[in-house]
């Protein structure tokens, strides 16, 4: 049953293969399965039919694996096939004694063995075993005496081996197989591959010798190609023979004889021209030109006849015979207008030749001569014709006219180019170049903008394969260079701005941005009207520099050292501009923040850390100042929140700086405290009191700092009287601890504290509040009594304020408190100087 299933599977594969249902690999795998199943069913003495079927199945399975490139898998099946063939032969001999039958059986078996051996040769050669392949083929070759009909098959098999090894550049092996193919092809004329095939084998053999080692195997190559041409004369054989003769250094006479063979054979025009080209390339001009002269006669009626003249022009120019070439071109132009037009292919080739010659003169700065050759090309176009190549031609001519200072002609040429290809970036560039050279700034800027827009479009248009992706950037770069050379900075800036938006190469981008910044900086003082616009431009350039530096970490070609170098340059520019624009706080802040951001790409040495701290402190200070001036609550909140963010970042940097030490007398701690207090208090931050707890605990806090905190605590929209009072009391304590009390500062501080306790206009004051205020007056009295320098006006204010408080209490019917306060006021009277008598 298993055997029947295996046979059914095999037959199914055969039918499906013809219907192209299964692939070659699937067929090989299915045959593999069928063969394995058949092996499982094999008995000790299988019948003849079973063995024959097995031989067929294993042969074909092995061949299937070879055909799909898995020769190593094929070996197993081919060996089983050989074993089965031997088994069949033994069985046939055993079952018959008749001499004729034995002879027939032997021939039958040898036919199968021949086929298996040829497959084994294919397999081992594919696996690189040349010696084994050679052995297999030799055995097949020995069997050809009895199997003459296989001569053609074996010859072609060897030829195929020769082709494979030639493609692998194993010329020694290739020459062996090709020689074998030729020799086998001669063994039996009746079953030969034919003269054409033999010639083909010999041509490849000659080529193998030629490419293997021409100096060593030149004679063999020449002999092989001569035999090939004897077998079947073919243009390829004639061409190869000439190549070999040229390589061997043969005389002109021998080469002339070989070339003469072409005259007796039908060859194409291209083949003849390629032969001439080959001769000329090897310096055989006399032979080549003689042959070229015979070509027109042979192809006079050919529609491709013009190719000969174009080829002749190309040869003359290659040998610098320009005058003769011009005569030939002029003959073709005359023919073009008298009904002897070139075919499109030949005409295109001629245009290329003419443009190449013009370009050569252009590079040599012979602009008039270049125009001469370009005009030849123009002659083939019909007036009014629209063609992109004509547009390019006119642009090239315009460049020549510009070099010759013939601006009118250049403009005409560009106008014609615009007619043919109005949306070309190259045409716009030609317009731009003329405008710059004519000092027409407005038109140059307009053209620069158009070039920039077209360059942007090119960079986004992935389907336009006709324009190189770097075309736009190259033209913009050149446009900027031309403008700078002609001292037109506004034009250069416009070109560079578009360029910076397109450049992917970071080094080129940063070079463009540096150039832009320098150009704008030179305009800042000279052009006051556009000052704000120019400042905004520099801000945008620095922002782009920061963005691309952040992206540079993924660029392998852009090293860390390059990044640091560029970051330092841009951060210093931002710093200097921030310092320069103190009169414009918002711009100053923006530049300081950019300087900080750019410095983050630099190593954190002392100078960089100091710069970062200063940038953030200044940014916070600006936001606080703008917040004080802002009337819109939402805008004020935003500014104060930004300030807090800058301060938090600054605190982190300040921590690092403290760890590194060596700071000297630095006010950063105080500034951070005051700025943060102001921001939090005006934002009505619920954590403000917790924040201040750590402040009160500081042993080194200065009186001035406390006074500023007190002032800020009551500065709108902040209102924190408790914090204000605490700060003022702390300040008074510090004043008292001084060896010599500063009476003026003490008096001002006390003045503020009393004002806070006794707000003007309030009548219903708590007893505790009155007592607290009274204590401050008593403190003041003790200081006034001990210091002569206490400001008289402050003493007067204290006296008046105490007296008025007493009078207020009197009107309220609080006589005891009234007596206390009026009495307190009268105690200050004795400390007045010149004003005493006025108040007694």
C-alpha cells in the first residue's frame, strides 16, 4: 500500500508539473518523499520492473535537486541510482545465458549509467570538485563508442561547464571543458552539435585564453579563433580575432588582412563602427581609417547612414583635428536642411559630442569657441521648439555670454531657456546670476526666493530621479557665494536662509549658519529700521543650531569634538548678544536661554558652569521684571512660572559648583533666595511658608536680604504681612547685634515694622496688636536714648505717631491706653533737637 501511495505521489507530481501547479523546489521535495517511501518498501530481491522504476525515480530526483542549486542533496540519490543500475545488471545476467540478450541488457544499462554519470558530473562541479567532475565526464566520454547518439548531449554539457567556470573566472578549468566540448563534438559527425555550435565553443575558448593570460596563451587563443572562423565565419569571431592580434602587437598588414575578412561577410553598421573604434583605440589609425572609408559604400542605402559621419566627427575631435571636425559638422547641418536628416539616435549622439567639445572650451575659458560649438547644436532645433535640452543649451550659452560681458545676449538666451523650461531651478539660477552681476538686488532676491522654493520642492519630491538630490543645496550655496563676491549681502542672506533649511550635512549647515550670523551682525548697527527683524533672524539661526546639535548624536560622521566646537561658538554668540541687548529685556532673556541650551553640549568645566548659572539667573531676573510690569494676571502668572523653572535649573547647577568649591564671595545664594521668594509669593504658592522656614534658620543671612524679603512680601499681588513682619524683626535683631548700630538703617526698618503693625486709618485695633506696637516704640526709645545720630525726622515721626495713637484711643474712650500712648509720645519730645520748642 505504501509503495502504491509513493507511485501515486510521483505520478501526481509529474502531472502537476506540466500544469505548473508546483514549483521546482516543491517538485524536488515531493520526489524526495516518494523515493524515500519506495526505499522503505524494497524487498530483498525486487523484480526487474521495480528496479528500473527506482533507477528512473532516483535519477530524476537527483537532477531536480541539482536544478534548484542543492547539489549536495542530489549526491545521495545519484549514488542509489548507480547502485540500482549495478543491481539490475547483475539480475539480468543471472536470468539469461543468451549472448545477444546479454549484449542488449548491457547497452540498456550503460545508457542509464551514462545519464547518471553526467548528472554526477553536474553535481560535483557545482560543489567545486573539478577532479571528480573530470573523472565522471571521462567515463561518459569512454562510453560514447557504444552510445554515439549521446555525443551532442555530452558536448553541450561540457560547453555549459565551460560557460559556468568562465563566469566564475576559473579560466584554466573553463579552457579544459571547452576543449573537451570541441573534441567530443568532432567524435561522430553524424551526431555532432554542428559547425555553428563548434564555432561558438571555440570563440569562448579563445576568449578564456585571452582573458586568462594573454601573453602566455596568445598562440592558443589565436589558434582557437582561427579554427572557429574556419568552422563558421561570424562577425563576433572576426572581431575577437582582431582583438587578439592587436593585443599580440601584430603588424598592420596582418590586422589589415583580418579586417578584410569583414568585406566578405554580412555585418551590421554598428559592428563595423565598433571595429573601427577598436582599431583607433589601439593606435592603428591607418588601418582604422582605411576600413572606415570602405564602410559608407556598404551602407549607403541604410537609414542609419548618418552614424558614420557622426562617428568620423567623434574620431577627429578625439585626435584634436578640430577644423576637419567643424567641416564635417557643417556638412551634416547642410544635409539636415536639404532632406538628409540624421536618425534621432545619431542626432542625440552628435549633440552630446558638440556639447562635450563646447564644455572643454568653456573649462579652458575659450568662451567664444564654446559658443561656436553650442551654436552648431542650436542649428538642429526648429525655431519655437520647446525642449528641455534646448533650455539647458541656452543656459550654457548664457554662461558664456556672461563671461564675455555680453549681458544683452545672455538675457536673450535665458529668456529662451525660460520659454522652453520655465520651472527649471537651473533656469532660475541663470536669471539670478544675471541679476546679481547687474546689481539688480530686488530681482536677485526674487530669483533667490524662487530657487529656494524649487530646492525645497526637489528635496520633497522623491520621484524626480532626473535631478540629483543635492542639486538644490549646491545651487543655493553657489548663489550665496556669487552674491558675496559681488558684495550683495541681502541677496546672500536670502540664499543662505533657504540653504540652511535644506542642508543635511551638519558641518555644511553650521558653516552656513555662522555665515548668516556674521552677515546679520554686520547689519545690526548699520540698519536701525530693521533691527528687530535682524535680531529675530539671529534668534531663529541660533535656535536651528541648537535643534541640529541635539540631533547630531545620531550622525556617525559628526564627532563629539565637532559638536563641542560648534556649541561653544554659538553659545558665545548668544551670550554676547544677550549682554548687548540689555535695553530689550525679552531679547536679552531669549539670548541668555539659548546660550544656556547651547552650553549643554559643552563639557561642564568651571567657565561653562559659571556661564550656565549666569544665563539662568539673568533669564529669571528678566521674567520677574516683566512680571512686575504685566497687568494681565494670566500673562503675569506665566512669566513668574517661567522664572521659577529657570531658578530650579540654576539651583542644580549651583549645587555642582559648590561641590567643586573655590567660589569666593558669590551672591548666587542670595539672588536665588530673593528671586524664588518673589516668584512664589506673587504666585501665592502654598509651599511658601515651608520654603521660608529653611531661610530663617540660615545663620549668615544679611540684613539687606531680610529687608528685601519684607518689601517683596507686601508687593502686589503678594501679601504676606506675617512673613514681612518676621523678616523686619530679624533685620532689627541683626542691627542691634552690630558693634555700632547704623541708626539710619535701623530707623527705616523700625519705621516699616511699626507701619505694618499700625496701619493708617484703622481704629478698631486689638489690644495685643497695640501692645506689640508699643513694644516697638519702647525699643526705638531705648535706641534713640543711646544713639545721638538717630535721624531727627524719624524721632519726630515716632513721637507724632505715638501721640496720634493716644488721641485716637482718647476719642474711643480708652483713657488708660490714651494716657499710655500720649505719655510715650511725650518721652520722644526730649530727644528732638531744633524742633523741640515747636512741639513742647
